[in-house]
């Protein structure tokens, strides 16, 4: 009886040691011993975008409110709330700098993102953003009537879109549309909404496209060979 207990104990010890070697853990063959885990601190590299300073023009005022920031300029006023992983500071030179509050992987991801968002606030209220679109197709045209953009895109009825507050829309030569404003996300969203009504098709390129967009063309079906 004693010999069988001893043999089973040795087999269990060998099994535990084998499992420990497989999982790269240090397991003691002494009965009742604890498994030791070694923790390593993850070192995250500083974001190349996040570490760049943000210049603030003289006509822009910045106000800090807890974990948020409020930027006011000649074109409008914008605000942004930061997560706990990052914080923003103003240096003696007047520039803004976004820093990581903790050393984690998520903080490294948020660092570059919120530096870009902060830079968009400053540029938006001082210079503004714009997005240009072009209508391609016979009979396709656009016009501004009051606070609406009217699009003729080949449907049985014209498409009317209300212009959001803070945005300006200008139409040139009935086929070129320029959307401008101080909020970059609002400018991009409204321009995308216009394009969504008639995206450019790949055969003849007809539709609404961005001015700098390159539409990949496809070859149409070839006729029967004689």
C-alpha cells in the first residue's frame, strides 16, 4: 500500500514539473509549494504624433475646465473632454501639449488621438475646414436655396438637405460644392451625406465624388466578336 502511494506521488510530481516547463512557469516538486508568476512592466513608446506641441494663435483663447478644454476663436467655440489616461497642459511659450497620465497601452493609443483632436479644435476656430465635392453626370446640378442644398441627381424629384448650424455651403458652376465650417467632424459628415445620395459608379464615373477622389474605373462588357 505504501509503495503504491509513493509511486503515484512521484508521477504527480513529474506531471506538475512537465506542465510547468511547457507553460514556462517555475514549478517546485515539493508537495504544497506555490506557483510563482513573474510580472513585467509593459513599456509603451511615446507616440510620435502625441509628443508634438500644438501652437495656439494670438486670436484663440483656451480655457481649462477639469478634464476638459474649451477653445474660442473668431470662427466659433469648441470643447473637448479628455479621458483619464491623458491630460493637456499649457507651456510658458503658449503652446499646448498633450501628455499621458499613466503608462498603459490604452494611454499610448489615446495620446496621439487626442493630440490630433486638440489640434483640430485650434485650427477649426481660427482657420476653419472645408470639403469640396464635384457632380459628374448629364443633368446633375446643385444649388443653394435659403438654408437648404437642392440636388438634381437623376431621381424623379430633387433632393433637399438642410444645412446644419455652423456650416456654410457654396456652389460654383452648378457642379462644384464646397462645405466649410469650424468643426471638422461636422464638415466631413455633411459632405459624406451629400455624396451618399449618388456615390460615383465605376463604369462611367457618374455621381457625387470628392474633388480629390480617384474613382477606379471598370471596363464594360465587350460586344460579341464577329
